[in-house]
């Protein structure tokens, strides 16, 4: 994403300023009052900076000083010069020479200005023939209207560096593709036949070992070479474990040392060097090479080389590997390793592209410590300035990005506070409405419960029989003290259920009043629960409904009963 930076102040008169404002408002399709910040819907900073940049370019097309344009240029060339200088802000004298080399093509000239002008092979040939000094490189000031990002100009004559690719090792133990079960079932006979034939040939070859050599002789030695297998016995590991194994084997072979190898794969070291703009020193060793042991002991582990590599000011990341491992072998192939021992310095080259990594130095063969350090110093010193400029530019971009992130964070915090306040107000309103709904529902439920309770009592009172007039042996006389203190004495059939006594106590107020002749139906969706229990005082005994039995079997011929209300604590 391009970053928008404020444009420099524009010194204009009254009329050019008015025309500039009208041009900007036309570019962003808005009114001048919204552009100047007087409207209710003003432009954002990014929209304003972008529009100002484009308008300044358009304005500069009309403000090119006619006295600075040579009179020998044609009208089309003067128009091209005005357009080019308005975009690049370059002096007309230097712009004319670049436009002439670009055949007065504005797009080619602008591309050469911003991307750097590549060396012209014709001019180089002429220069080599005439032995004249090369013309000075074109000094460019790279500043765009959108991001204002300045880059150092590319040199006209520089050595082309070999790119250093990012190597991700391919695992040798990848999952084998397994065909569907149907295909496996169909090809099972062929698979068994192939295994039988292979086993037979193997047994035949074991019994007659001279036959393969004899057949190879008859074929004229044109037999296809067999695929080489890994005879080193090294188990393929992931990059981190491979690096740890190399460091352990290196220490076992050459003893304790002060080199700090990067404890991960080449791709991770590569990414770290690109991210932190450091130099990646790659050392590849071949245990089978005769010079490997001498190179490690006399050169790589020398105090001069170790001190230079471990110096933090040199910004070196050391990664080493053995070519017996798959990853190191792939790295040696990618870096064009032709001789062991091998060392290469890989660094970011911003002059090629913003993401390129190139090999800036190669050190092959047995090299003395002083020569090894000299080559490292030479390569690092040649590219330190380029990396410092890239590092400074990256730090400037990071500072701008941090500032913008802080501004966005402050805006997000303010917006989050507003959203939180709105959410709290909304929750309070919802809580209030919910409380009102709950209170209303509770009131309606209580009213419905009371109505159903009264209807149930009227309905149940209809089914309570009057006092029986049967012989005394079949009657139970009960004295009930109500919760109001009133004592009621009534006779019940001895074989009547205990629930009938509870219903009499519950419906006593209905029974004591005048009964209505109208039939009352049982309330629907209502299950009555008695809110009291019947207790015998001496001895204390609770006659609850959970126990079975009739009134006579539980109370006897007569009894005194107390009505005790049941509250929530008693139920708990």
C-alpha cells in the first residue's frame, strides 16, 4: 500500500491558487468548500494529499517557464519537456539530454528516471574504442507524487551479480500417493505376480552371481546405470534438526569452538538476512574432500576468521552444512559450487529489486585465514553503503508507518470508546425493557395462578362429599385447627383417601360459603400443589400425601390435626 506524505508548500498567487483549488475539487469530484474543510463532509488526509499531488503536476504543466526552454525545440518537444519536468522536477538542461536519449518518448524517459538508466551497449563500445572516459552517471532525484520514496540512483556500470535463490529442501520421505481401494483390488494379481517374479530373479541372481556381469558384457556396456541410493546412512531430517546434527558432528570432529552457527535451515537464515539487511555467510563442507579438515582447522577456526565473523558490527549470519545432507547439497547446486571447501556471501541487493538476494562473493578451495578475511572485508565493504541506505530508508518507512499506526490506533480507541458507550446505553435500554417484560410476565403468571387456584378450589369443592351418616365404626372424627386459629370438627369416611382431608382443608372457605349450582370445570394446564401439611401435635406426626393409606388407617377413629404452612426454607 502506498504511503501518502504531505506535499511541499506551494507558492502561488491568488488566481493560480483559485484555479488549483478548482482543479483539485474536480479531480476528487467534490465541492471546493468540502476540499477547504468548511463543509460537513471534509476530505481525509490521504485523499487531499493525492489530489494536491496530481493537481500540482497539472499546474506545473502550465507554469513551465518559457524562457528556460531552448528556442530550437519544436512545439511537440517543448510540450514533452514540460510534461517530463512537471513529473520528475528535473532541470530542463538535464531533462533535454535524457529525452534525446529516449527519442523524446516521455514514458521511456520517466521510466529511466525512476528506475535508473541501464548502460547503453553502443555507447560503451564507442567509449572503449575511443578510450575516452565514460560520461558521468545521470544524477536523479527519485521522488514520486504518491509516496515520496527516494532511492539511490543505480550506477551506470556495475557488475551483474548472480542471484541467490531461496532453497526450501524437498523432504525425501514424502507421503506416497495411494490409489483408491478399487484400483488396488483390481491390480492385486499383477502386484503379486510382479513380486513373485522379482523374488525368483533375486534367488537366481544369488545362486549365479556371474550372470549379471556376463549379460552386461554381451550388451556392450550400454546398460542403463542404476539409480544411486543413499549409501551414507544419514537419516533425512527437517532443517532445524539437520542444522543441530551438523553442529554436533562439527564439534565432535573439531572440538570446542567459538563459531555460532545459525540453528535452523538455510531458508530461515536467508529470510533473516533479508529482513534484517545482514550478510549471510554460507559455508559448505564435504567430509570426503581432502582439504576439508585442513580448511576447518587452519582457516575457519582461526582466531582471525572467528573474530571477524563474530564481530556484531559486521552483521554476519553464519550458516554451514555438509553436502551429505539434502539441504546443503541443494544449496551448493543453487550457488554454483564448483570446488570444496566452499564459502559464499549472500546479501540483499536493492539496486536490482526490492526483494532480490545475490551472491556478492565466493571463496573456494583451501584459502589462508588472512586471504579469507580480506575477501570477506572486500565484499562486505562494497555493499555496506547500499545496505545502510536501504536500512535508513526502511527505518524511515517504519517510523512513518509507526506514526500512522499510532494515529490509527488513537482513532480506533476513540471509535471504540464511542461504540462502548453506545453499547452500554443499548444494553441499559435492553435491560430495562427486559425487566419490564419479566415483571409483567410475573404479574400475569401470578394473576393466572391465583385465578386457576380459585377455579381449582371451586372445582374440587364440588367433588368433596358431605359428612357421612353411616355407623360410627366406619367414621373418623377429625378436629382441624386452621392457620387462622379456627377449629373445625368434621367426620370423614374411614376408607377415604388422605387427599380428601387435604382438599377439605384447602377448600374450607369455599365449602363454608354458599355453593353455586353452576358446574365449574377443572382448570387446564394447572397442577395443584398444597401449600401446607397436616401434623399431629402429640406425638408429632406429619401426614403427608407421599405416604399411602386411608384416613382411618393413618389417623384412627379420631384425631387432632394442625395445619402448618410450607415455606421455601422448609422445602429446602
